[in-house]
């Protein structure tokens, strides 16, 4: 990765100028209702140009624009693995369940993954996952077999979700991009914490935790599982001994507070790519920034639609890239 990315990064830099900043978000916050928010967004070029588009259609159009632009710059999906693998994971799980129950998929696939949903469904129906990476293929085969034998859809989900997390780590480490390695480690470790907290509240057994938690460098998943087995208080105590101690009070407050902290810290991890010009790092950072921007707009539109008070709405807003 060297001079081949100079042009692509220059294109990204020009697009970064149009990202929504705090002033733009405040303008949306000042709108009296969702309809006015949509007008402001359309004036900024959001959507497909059709004023009749619903909020979700407008956001979907922005997501599509993002990836169309990035695929113009590179055909290599590897730099975007942390964003694409969760989509693929969702589609693999959905396809396995459709194949097992012999039902047709209706509105369950997500767009934008590395594999087309139709191809994933074909893999599941033929029980041939060889086009996937070895780890994902093995997990998909196990999940398919487990679902057919036990009917346990949660076990299917756990196997695929963990494999996706492990792939995020592997691809980050092998990418040669420090930002992907940092982002991947943060993503997997904090996902483990969320899984442990949910399992603790649901009183899941140790076997479930061992299946669900993906080993990573910054967190001892065995200690995390042990703490979760002993109750939420012990889990929070353990987190205080880790690099994720800052999230302990937020997790204690609410799952949504922890989620916001997780997203904001992830955004901080990509800020350094603003000074990079010779790798795919800025392309990944732009993809993350756009994903977060779209999610933030979705939060605002939902809040306006449901009459959420501005103070409560601001508490949910994520940090921006610009």
C-alpha cells in the first residue's frame, strides 16, 4: 500500500468536507419535527432526490451512495472488514434458518455485505460454505448442523457471531493497517463485554459464555466469563481491572449508555487517519464516519417522530468525525 492510494485518499478528503458536523446536527435538533429535518437533509443533498422518499429510504440511499463511492476507489473489501462482516454474519444466520425451515426469505437480508444474499442462501441450501473464509465456513457448517439437529436458533447465532468477531480480529491483524487492528480489537473486546453482561442478566451458563466470547488480546475472556457467572457486581469489578474500566460505570447505568461510549471511543480510534495519505486507512475511516453519521441522523429522526425531549435526544447523539 503506497502511491496507489494517493488519488483515492484525495477523493476521500474532498468528501469529508460534506460530512455533518456538530453545527449541522444542532440545526437538525432545532427542527420542530421530522418533516422539517427531512427537508434540511434533502437541501444538503441527502436521499435520491425524490421528496416522497420515507426516512428509511433516504438513509438507505445515503448508505448506498457511500459504498458506491468507495467501490469506485477500490475493489478490495479487506480494508472494510469490521463493517462488512457483521452484515455477512446476519445474512449467513438468516440463510441457514431459511434453509433449515425450508422457507423463503422475506425482508431478512441486509444489503452491502461481501457476498450477495442470494449466494449466501444458495450456500446454506446446498450446505456448501467453501466460498467463505475457512473460519466462517466451519462456523456456518456447525451452525447449520446444530440447527437441523437441535432446532436451537440461538446456538446458530452464537456460533456465527463469534466467528465474525474472530474474522474481524484476524483480518485486522493481517491487513497491515494499524487502524484496522485497533478498531478490530476495540470492537471485539467491547462486544464480549456486552455479551457477558446480557448473559449475566439472563443467567446463562458457563458453556454458553465459552461458546459466545471471542478471545482477544486486551481482555481475558476466561476471567470475563468467570465474573459473569458470579453476578453483575463481580462482572463490574472485573471490568475495573481491565483497559475498559471507563465503561464500567456506563454499563452499570444502562446498556444504551455503554453503547454510546463504545461508539464514541471507536470514532476516536480513527481520527488519526486524517493525517494519512498512503494507505487504505482513510477509506476505512470515511466508511466508519459515514456509517456513524447515518446512525446519528436516524436517532434524530426517530426522536423527532416520537416527540423525545431535546435533552434526552442529545444524550444519545454520537461523536462526529469532523
